[in-house]
C-alpha cells in the first residue's frame, strides 16, 4: 500500500480504524458509487449509532499492540533496483508511491520504456524503470485483475 499506513495495510483487528460509517457514506456520494441499497441502509444505520464503530486510534484495546511493517513498497523498489544493478542493468528508481488508474500508470511507464529504447532517455539500454505502489482500475464491466489493464500498454515494450 502506498505510504505504509497501518490503518490501511493492516486493515484488520490489530490496527485502529480512523474512518466512520459517515466517512463511507461520503465516499459513496462523492464517487456516485452504484452499490446495493442494503449496503447504503446499513451504513446509514451505523452512522446513526445502530451498530458500533470499529475501534479508533487511542482505544485502550490497542494499548499493547505493536505493528511493524516488514516489507514496504519502498523496500521492494530498492531491492529490485539493487538486484538489477548487480546484473549490470542501469536502473531508475522512479517511485514507491505510484497510484491511480492502472492504465494511466502503465501508459506513463510504457512511454518511459519507449524513450529508453528509442533515444536512451532517461537511461541507455539495457535499463529498467522500477516503480512500486498501488494501482486500481475503474470497473466498467471488465473482468480482469487489478494490474491486467496496466500490463497491456506495456506489452509493446518487451525486450526484443
């Protein structure tokens, strides 16, 4: 997950959750999300207090909890770049916080790869651009994995 926030990557019983039912309703409204009416009713009831909120930061239940991130996107980017460098491949550690629509991220990475191949910008081949993050996709009737839409634009940049 981008930024290594425990409440996001932990997202389980050992991590405080700063969000509320009301926050969820605001996201649904802002995104104009098409969700089942029963989900909206449940969130509305929760916002009215019909259901307990998840434990929040500072809650006593976390007094003895210690969360540790043992592998982050930044760690992965650095490790991948190091492994490639040991093999004599020039690397550009672009970011560990790439986020947004998978197709758009892939277009950016694809454009960089094409420049490397065609003009040696920003690196001369053999080279690799290393990026980490968390991309998503708009689900408009597509039935493919999160990164599959991102892989398609990059397929034209495979080594020859």
